[in-house]
């Protein structure tokens, strides 16, 4: 009987290390690394090793860092990504990760069949009977599947100890051996040079899967006694040892065989080894151990995805999440992995499979390095890893992952990213939780804004010639009269910054604070619908005057000091105008510019023209008034509008004042063309209530006062 229970963790560091090292020193090392040395020479192969480990070492360090900060449960890499980037993004990468792990099983079994080529060639030459690779790979994957389903990871781990021992014995005999046949000039492979980056990346794509095994042991996270200890030590140890071994293998191949030998004989290591047959035996051991490692990891990733209800049907999720009642193994997930591996063994091409594996692992490694990089900048107090990487190491790993992914195969890279994007969109639509990267980005943005604000505060406070509005408005009528918010919406769209404070009269208490929070949520929703860049907030204060006094002392969240105060009132409620007049001296004492907005129910009209009225007393304010007009025109609502300046002067002063305006325009103090200015003569015997025919409607108007 099977139960949905958590497996008992009983593995130590050794399984992590052995799973990783047996995958690193696997099929690629025996079958393809000689081709890399023959194509690029020792120096080129050394560059491949270095570049590959510039990806794997930062990833291993990032995994070690994250694993020592939080408890890594079942699912390994998927668990790390999903718990850092959110379930939705983690699932998109996790599904791709599972496929690459499952396909890896087929890849290693296909390579396992290649180890028998000396035997199959001998049989064919002696008896004329041809044994194809599928005759070996298909029975092998069936036997391996039966072994994992019936015996589980415990037996797989016992086998792993044996095959790793054979693997290291084969390497030892290889290093102490000498070729027993007449070589061409072996020194040419030591000095061979490659002629272009295209050749380099082709070879790199073939070889890189050999380095991807360093995270294989992470998939055992749910079966480890102490993941925070075993994962860092096992992963980093296997990565560093694998890099050293690859460097020595490259040098040994380069001094022992010619480029031609290396290119044409994929089992050239057997001719160099002290005892040739040990290399096919080692290849068989390495590939079967790698297949076992992938076979232990892939079902656990699938089980973790099912536990998080990632798959579309709840019954399937529940079925795949089940453990065997006695062995606590993900038996159903293992069955599915077996069928998938069998399918790719039957139809898969080893080179095609290798490229797919490389692309998906690159995406996974890039995501892990990105998580580590962001966590360094987020400065989350709960992020306290025992092992600490460096932000620049994680950044280097992330950038290299995405760069190399596109250099290896641009088409596969785009397709893989497209598939993962579609998975993300589907999962996000299905799940109630919309959490994605926002959680980790909030910490990053918080730290970035904090640093910027501190920098701005410490910077030179000399008054800038390039003035921009940083406006604040306090009103109790946000939900009744949105005109002030709309004006700030235009001013803040591109050039300025606005803070709108909704005033709630009264004294601060638990009840009033709760009401203010509810109002703030409503304000945020309104701002979202309008795509507004105005910062909104609420303030509880006993009076309008005390609210203004408080707001004048608040720093702007933009980092720029507030320099403009917006008063607003309705013409139908003149009592608000009285409050504005009473509090204007308070704003003036803070040396703020001031704007008074008078509104009616007709709103702002058709957004075709902005009229600015100038009198002889307004020269001081003219530049500010025109500049604010231009700032409003920067919003798409006013893209077809124009500014018209109407200057009113006494009849006797018209000529003189016109000359003053022209001088201001020429000097650049008024950013307006003379064609947009209309001078209106004010005759002494005409009533002061005169209005231009252009503004006889009752739209809102503004009055600007400069400090």
C-alpha cells in the first residue's frame, strides 16, 4: 500500500558527492573529450574547461549559499528556485529541469551502449553477427527502470559506490599508461589552434554536458539528514575535483595522441591506458552511474512539482506525489520517468539530446546564479547563509549562462525560453497566487532606492537651473473631487513627481488607522487604473493646518525635496478657499512655490488648449506658469494641445510691456514662441470682469504663486 508521506531523510554528504562526481566524469569524458582536444588543442580544451567552470563554480557556490540559508526539501534545484523566485516561475523552470533530467537518463544509457563497441565489433568480425546499440540500450533502460522501481535509491546508492570505484581505477590506469602503438606526432595536438569562435562553441556545446553533473546530488535534498551541510560540501567538492581531473585528462590526451587520432577514435583513451579494456569498463561504469544518478534525481523533481500542484489535474498531482509505503520512494514519479527515458532511448539521437540537456541546464544554472545575485542586493535580514558567495561571482555565472546558451544554439535557446514562458503564463492563470519575482525584487528595489535617497541627501544642494516640480497636495476630497489628483497625474507623468495625501480629520487611533488603510487601498486601485505615477498616502490629523504643517516637513520619496504645494477647492464650496488663504503664509514660510486650483463639475474640458494669463504683476511667476504648462503637455492626454498666453496690460503700457515680453522670449526665460502670445489691451473705462471670448466656459483655472 502507498501513502502520501514524506520520506525519511537518511543520506549524508557522500551520496551528494558521488552522484555529482560520477555524472561529471561520465560519458562526455570518455567519448567526446578526445574530440575536443583534437579539434582545439590543449589550450582550446583548457579554455573550454575554464569557461564551463565559470558557469558551474558560481552555480555551485550559489547552491551552497542558498542551501545554508534555508532548509532545502525534496526537489533540489526546483525547490531552491521556486522558494526564491516564487512557485510560478519556479514551476516553469522546474518542468524544463525535470525533462532535462529525465532525458539525461536516456543520454547516459545510449552512451552506456557505446562502451560495448569493442565487443560488438569483435563479434561482427569473428561471426558476422551485427549487434546494434539499441540491442544493448533498450534492455539496459528496462533493467534500470525495474531496479529503481523495485529497489529504489538505497540500492542505487550501493551500486553507485561500486561504479565510482571502477571509474577512478580506470582513470588511474589511464594516467599511468602509455600508448602501445605508433603515434603520429603527438605534440601537434598540444599546440593545435582553433580558427574561429564558431568552432569553439560547437565543441563547447558537445562537451558542456560533462560539467552539468555537479548539481546532480542536489536532487537528493529530500533524502539528506543535513542538506545545509551535505549539499555545499558535496557539490563544491565534486565540482573542483572534476575540473582538476578534466585539466589533467586534456594534458594527457594532448601529449599522448595526435589530433587525427583524437578526432577519429572516440575510445582513444583505451589505447593510452596501461590496460586498454579498463576504459570501456570505466565508460560503462561512468555512464551507468550517471544514469543511476539522474534516475534518482528526476523522479524527486517531478514529485516536488506534484506536491506543489503544478500539473493541471489534481488526481495526477496526488498520484505522482505518492511515496512507496515501506521504502518511502517516489515510485509513481519513477514509473513516469522510466517511460520517458525509454522513449528517448528508442528514438533519441545522442548529439541532439546533449544539446537539449545543455540548454535547459544553462537556464537552470542562470536562474540559480540570478537568485544569489539578487539576494546579495536585497539585504533581507532573514537571508543569513552560513556559506557566503560574492555578488560579482553570481553575476558572472548568470551572464555567462545566458550568453553561452544563445551561442551554443540560438534556435534551441529561443524555443526553450518560449516553452518556459508559456508554462509560466498557464500556471499563473491557473493558480490563485500571482507571486512571481516581485518578492525578491521588492528587496532589491528597496535597497536601491535607499542608496539613491541617501546619495541625493548628501549631494550638493545648490539650486539647480533645471527646475522640475516635486509637488504635494493635501485634500479630503480624493473620492469626491479628483481634479487635483488628475492635475498631479499630468505633472508627474514624465518630468515631475507628485505626492497626494488624503486627509482624514480626527485623532490617530486603532480605528482611524484601519479606516485610513482601507482608504489607501482604494486610492492605490484608482492610481493603478489610471496608470498614474503619483504616490498616494493618507494622513490622520485634527485640522487642515496641522496636516499642512506635518506635510511640509515630510521628505519626498523621490529623493528630491518638495518644492511646490497644490491647494485645491471647489467654486461651489468657498469655505475651502478661506482655509487656503489662511494657510498660504504657512506654505510661504517653507519657501515652497504654490498653486491654487479652482474646479467645477465640468472638469478640464477637451484638452485642446492651456491658457496662461499674465499681468504686469505676473512677470515673476511667468516662467513657472509657462514651464508647468509645458510639463502638462508632456502627458498623452494633452498631446494635441497648445499653450496660449494672454497678456493683459493697460492701454498706455502695451508697447512697453510687449517689448519686455519679447526680450524675455529672446533671452530664453520664457520658453514660448511669440506666435503663441496674445496681448490684450485693458482700457481704463472697461470693467475688470472682462473675459476673452476664448475662456468664457467654466473650466478649472489655476493661479500660480512663486516663492
